[in-house]
C-alpha cells in the first residue's frame, strides 16, 4: 500500500523566468531578464495533462537597491499574472525564493548583491526575507491552497558547510513561517530539504509545513556535460557505474527516498520540487533512468516537477541532438519523454 502523503501528488514543471538575474544563466536557459512569464506555458502544461508549476525567483527582480524593503510593483504584477493563470488553467502555483538576501545555492550568483549579508548569521537578512514572504502572504491571502503554496528557500546548504546549519535553517524557516502566518494563517508552506533538497528535516515537522526533495541522483548522469556542475567526462549509462565503482540502480534510487517516507509517517507532506536530466545525457539513458525514478516516486506517492519546461532539462525545445521532435503548437515536443511522464 502506498504511504499517505499530506501533499497532493502534483505533476508539472519549473518555470524559470525569475530564477536569476545573472546573464550566465540566460545563455543556458531560454528566458530573458524581465521577469515576465508566458501564458502559453500554462496553457500547454494544462493541455498536456499536468497540474503544477514551481516558480523559482531571485529577490533581485523586485529589489536591486540598498533598501531591502522596497519591492517593485511592476514585478509583483507579473507574479499576480502567474497566480491568475494558475486559476485559469487549474494549475497549482508554488512560489519559491531561489535567491534570498544572503543566500543562493549558486554561490557565484551572490557576488553582485547590493547589500552583503549572510542569511545564516545576519538578522537583517532574515528580517528582509521574512518581509518578502509576509508581503506575498498579504497579497495572496484570498487565494486557496488548492491554487497556491509558498516554497520558502531553494536548496539550503550541505550539512558539511556548518555544524549548526540544522539549527540555523530551523531558526530561519520558523521566522519565515511565523511571518507568513501573521497575515495568512492557513497558507500551505513548503521547505526544501537540507543538502540541496536531498536530506530530510524532521525537526521542522512541528511547524506543520511540507518538505521538498530532489530527483538528480546520480549527479554525473543528470548533469552530464552541464557546464555549471557536470565535470564527469564518462558517458553515463543506466544502471550507472561511476568512476569510483559506485553502481547506481533503481534500488539505489529507492533507498534515497526511504527517509522521505519516514518523514511522511510524521504527517509531513513531501513533493519532489526539482528533477530531470541535462540534454547532453544520451536520450535512451535519460528515459530509462527517468522511468525508474518516477516509478520510485510514484510507489511512495510523491509528485514531481521537472527542471524545466522549455529548455535543456525540459519537455519542449530541449535542444537534444538525439531526439526526433514533434511539432506541437509552435514548439518542439519530446514525445518519448511525454509518454514516460504520462505513465506517472
């Protein structure tokens, strides 16, 4: 019998128009530095049978100055549009801050911060972060949890970074959760696991919030030849044997998610907020791995969101050299990948 999951088994994609202001990422992913989303994405996602979008955001889209408490209303209206399209197309929208004051998993992205802070050490960073989420809470408090959730911070750091990171992360998440609940008491809130979403946080269970995991194991397969993280030159296979003779199989993947089932037994809802495979991984290897990963997640009643929809990890316009695409509504659709996703 499948475990009980307090979160729905949403199935969908990350839409990344606001995930970074860094031009490095704009050369890799198909988005422009204006923070505007496409209604066609929502329409296509709904047409293809999916019901979820995660919206990773950098705070620098709405704040680029020394005053951390100024929020650009024009950008806020872009977010309003996202929520409206979620309602229109019956898609759940999960807002996520990918880069907060004083923290981003992509460390080189924080070199141009107007105010130099550390989220784990500086109260000023936590206070500004809490302010943003409380503003979102106030703005969207009339929107049902069926349509909207708040995913607080993308991929908090590894336990190796600091001996106190568990305590620091709980302190920050507690502060943000309390700030949201002051204005939007019933809002559905999600926290990413530690170690970039790979390690559960049972200490957060008492807050009554969900948690988000990742689907990138093994990294050398999912990020093969990705210039920001795929330094393995060994062409991946599935099952996958790494250079250190570690062998990855479906059973290896299953073991990785058993701790998330343990978390679900505490009443914590779990969703896989990011997963997928870079376009340089051989397509048949990718599909075999993806099938096993989705079987593992589905057996555990965990939903998923691919990174991304359009682009090198995506379902459409992924730019793979070994795929025969189908023309679909003006885009290039990976039919084989769609058939895998449709099974789960």
